[in-house]
């Protein structure tokens, strides 16, 4: 469940980030026809790789914390 949540939030953030970048670059091109930024497949792959690494690290930290909790600590009143 923790890994699913980390994957879902990271992919959602990646998608929203790519959408925002596309909108900003399109708006900048509309305002100035000489704007030279482009989105390449290399940029998208690199951003996805970085998001993947962050999701793996955050998922590992979450799972590690859950595995350290003793079951009797949860149900103790």
C-alpha cells in the first residue's frame, strides 16, 4: 500500500508538472515568437527517472518505518 501510494502520487506529480511546463512554454512562445525552449524526449525521460528515484527512496523510507513498528505497540491502549 505504501509503495502504491508513492507510485501514484509521483506519477500524478510528474503528469501535472509536464502539463504545467507545456502550458508555460506554449504561453511564452505565444508572447514571444523567438522563445527557444523545447521539450525533448530526453528531458521527459530524465524527469521521469528522477521522479522514479525519489519515489523509490520515499517508499523505502516509509516501508522501513512500518517494519520497525512492533504489532503490540499498535493495539496497546
